C-alpha cells in the first residue's frame, strides 16, 4: 500500500491537531477531528479554521469521502456538519463517522443537558465497529478501539500511521485525563499499551499538543508544535507511559492528577454540540439556539432557594 499524503493543521485556540489524509492516486481524502471556532465571551460560532481546512482540500484537488471523529470532544466544537454541507456543494456528500459507542455518550449527555434524543437520531452517517476497515481510494483505514479518555474513543490506522486522538500525547506531554463519564485510567493504560506494541517506526499522530516551554528552547530546530512521534520515541520518552511503567502506578497517578484538574473551558458547549455531530440545537420559538450550562449551588443555598 502506498504511503498516504498527510496534511496537518494546528488550532492554537484549543491545542487541537487536525488532519487531512489523502490517497495520491485517487485524490480521495478524509478529515480527522476538525474544529469550528467558538468565542465563549461573545458566544459566537465562526468558521475561520474550518474554511482554512476547505482551502487545503481545494488547493490539493482532493475529494473528501469522510469526516471522522476520534471521540466526542469536550474541549472544542466539531466542524463536521459545516464541512459536510460546504463540501456537498461541489462534490459528493462525505459521510460523518465515529466509533459505535457514541450512542452511549449521547445517552449520558442527553440526560445531563436535557437534549431531546430525537435530535441525536442519525446525526452520524457511519458508526464504526472495532477493527472495521474502510477504503480511502487505494488506502485502507482500520478503526482501533482505544477507550480510556472517553468510552467511545477510537483511532484510525492507515499504513504505518495512527491518528490517536486523545489516547496518547507527545512524549513530553504524556497522557490525557480519564475522569470524564465512562472514562477509565485502566482502559487508558491498556489502549496506550496497544499503541506502544506497534513497530517502532510507526507514527502516532496526536489529537492535541500542549508543549512545555522547554521544547521550543531546548530543541535544535526550535520546533514548538509537534503532530506526531514514533512508537520508539514514545516507549523511550513518554513522561507518563514510557517502557517499564507499571500499570498500577499509572492508574494511581492518573486518578490523583485528574482529581485536581479543572473542567475544560468549553466542556458544556462542546459536548452538547458534538453529540449532535456538529448540528446546531433546534431553535426556540424566539429563534435562539441554546445550550445549557449547569449551575453550581452549595447545599445550604440550594435548600434555601428551593424551599
């Protein structure tokens, strides 16, 4: 199988790596983990980043056959629906795909945020089975089930490249939190071991990068943002998961670390948007599109105000 053409785009506002993976012989391509811009202070959704992805697609003469998610992100809004609609104006409609356990995540957060489950029906075109394969031109992509960060998490393997989402970060960043509903540090450890058992030259393309300050100043190239590392590098250098890391030690450390983390700043907006595959919430009678933000009220105050 020929090597894929991989175009990368970093979204600095959310620290997200986005990928366009193409088959050179047919010009068919997929987009992985796209981002729609959102300003929480103005509550404005905009498409600057997504339009730049479309420019890359256009400039390389690509036909996008699928827009893929590794999981229901809690830190950015997906551009999947927007991209699908825009691309459909000039080429066949690409499918939006995600791992099949998204239905579990949809049920969890529909209940939490009061989303009518009717809004979630058939918003994803493809729900991938574990180890399912699909074609991108002459390329073959395989779906890897990588739970831990979230219960629905998958990665996509194409040749010797794996698009890992948040299942593993660059070696000097380490690992993602595992305290979201259905998350599990035990599962996360097992998922990373699956990735780290791959041949050493395989490239692991991460979903996020939060580079420590010493990376830019300490590297000869001055490179700040890194899209991938090799399995060999991860086994040798990952600050949380390098070779020899004991499972019980990782699970204990991850639990302690997660207990002290604040929630992602776009958590509530992102989840309500992303379980809809990037569709807007239904409009109110006044024409507004609303997302719900839970209040935090201590017990004494709640009892007084509810009484």
